[in-house]
C-alpha cells in the first residue's frame, strides 16, 4: 500500500488532499457454490484499488472553536474499517475469474465550541457505491462487516465541562444502518430498511 498526501497550513487552517493505492495478493483458486455443488475456480492472483481523500481542520485563534471534516472515496477500503471490499466478477476470461472492487464514500464533520463549557456535534455518513462489474455470487464477495448494508449515518452531540485538572463529559450517539439485499448486478444493496442503535457515554477524567 502507498499513500501520497499534501497538507497546507495557515492562520489556524489545515487543508489536505491524499491518494491511496493498494495491491492485495489473492489465492489462485476459490470455491464457488452452484445449485448445492461446490466447484473450485481459477482467479487472478491480485487486485489493485485506489482511494482519494480531502480534509479540512480549523482552530480559532482564541481556542474556542474547532472544526474538522473529511471525505474519502475509493474501492476495497475494508482495511480502513469502511463498508468496502472486493468480489469475484462474473466475467471469466480464458477460464480465469477477475476481481472487482466494492466502492465506498464516507464523509464526516466534527464541531466543538467553548473552553470551560464545551459543546460538540459529530455527523457522519457512509455509503456503499457498488461495483463496476457484475458480481459472481454472495459467497465470493468480501465486504468489511456485512455485505447487505446500504448506508450508515451517525449523529453524536456532546457537552463537556473542564476544570484545571478535571473533565466531565456526556455524549449521546445515534447510529443508523440500512440493511437490505445485495444486488449482484452492480454490488449495491436494494430494498433496505433502517435499524438504529442508541448509546450514552459519560466520562470523568483527572489530569
């Protein structure tokens, strides 16, 4: 894996761009199930994926406002814990199956304001963007987490009170995932329905 990045900083601002290229070695054969029968098939020995990201960060001069945001787009980003991966494409050439990347787009923004009393809000959204080629089967599609999630979003407000050596904080987090059915024609997820999780976190820290 190779990552290339560029940062620009001035007057509390940080702007950045990045590009990632990864080559993943694969086994030469996998087993494919057809009508109850498991048949070994030959595959290409590697897959190459690319990803691109942009981010911004701002710290006000008085230290009261902090803003961070990032967006990333690419294929096979499961090593970054994103809803992404790869699968066998349904287009064998000379009896050898090729691999295709499952693409993903993820963006988030985090805003915190205050000194003694701090108020913050985190918003994030992650989307499965499918594949360029048709997928061969669900059993030969490998996506981090689950292969039947269409999108995930998170809303997390927080409040924190800081003293000289103490910090008290409470955060509420609501995360929603849309589950559906993997479409082998384009790698996307159809007929999804949302399931939400609620969590409250309280912290007490001494410095």
